[in-house]
């Protein structure tokens, strides 16, 4: 989720880094002013057509033209308990 508390739309660039392949840089995301927008990493249509395989290791970097708050959560689907981890960060 990306939260934009500002008065103008946030133009966010997402860079995706992988363990065993070249990064995908500059995935364009937009978040309207004073809104939160959720992006699912398993829905390519929400993230510029990027396909990330199930259980593939990756890390994210976000850059924005206005200050935003990024909250990230990931579910471990490799075992039946479906463990969830969440993180919060900031991109400005």
C-alpha cells in the first residue's frame, strides 16, 4: 500500500531487484492525492505487467516525486500456516 497524504497525485517509481536476474527498474505507479492505493505483487496488471513467480526472492525500492508512506506486507505461502510479515517505510 502507498499512502499519499499530499494535495497532488504522487508519481511513484518502483524498482524490483531479484536474487538471480537483472532488476526491473522504473515501474510507474500513481497514487491520487489524499488517498491510499494498494498494489498486489501477484497481479501483473497493477504493476506495469511485471510477472513475479511464486516464491521468487525479490526486494523493492520506491522513489516518488512527493512524500509518500509505503507499507509492505508479504504472505509466506510455502507452508500451510500462511505466515504474514509487514513492514513500513518512507519514500520522499
